[in-house]
C-alpha cells in the first residue's frame, strides 16, 4: 500500500463549469472522489490538493516527500507551460510522477505544446478528459509495482 498524491493547478477548481466542451462536465470533487476510490481498490491511499497558486503547489510537493508519498499525479494546468519552480520541486523531491491533461494540449495553441514537466515524468497522458486521471493512476500503480 502506497500513499499517492493528486495535484491540480490553477482553474481546475472550476471543472464542470469551465469550458465544458474542452474539459468535460465532471467537477474536480467528482474526479477526486472517484480517483480515491479507484486508488483504494488498487491498495493505495490517495490524497488530493488543488491550488491556483504556484508557491502553494511547490509547498505541497515538498510536503509530499516528508509524508512518505510514493508517487504523484499532476495536472499543473497553465503552470505546466511556465513553471520552472514546479519542475524544480518535483525534481527536488525525486518522486515519480505522471503528468496529465484533460484536453489534448498538442491539438491546441502552440504555447500549450511546451511542458516544463514532461521530460522528467514517468509518462504523460493527454486528451482523454477526466478518464485521463484513471489512466494516470493505473500507470503510476504499475510503475510502483515494478520497482
Ligand atoms: C490543462 C491544459 C492547460 O493548457 C490549461 O492551461 C489547463 C488545463 C488540461 O488539463 O487540459 O488549465 O492542463
């Protein structure tokens, strides 16, 4: 049994009402609840954290290491494309992470094609809507099981 952490960045608290044609109808609370249940069937305990603030996300990543979290699923939202600080925090704690995006960022504006997180992630899941979080959990679970 591992402790896992789901991190969501700016504006993802608005899921359900935010551009539903792009991001789907599910709320973040629904996604978090379903993912925690799925994690527990896989034998893990999943905590969730969302913030619109870069430093709060950095603090939560640092805290994860102290708590003994084994792996992270992260949708950093727009910080994906801008945040060296979040990249550095993930590298500092040296925890395996899966990067997830609801939308297919590669089919959108070119500024969304760049990620500061992808090259150090176990893998990246994009374009599957809320289901992408479940796919990320499965990928993280299998990665940890193989360690
Ligand atoms: C997003 C994609 C980002 O480009 C955007 O800024 C978001 C959401 C996604 O899940 O598709 O906030 O990370």
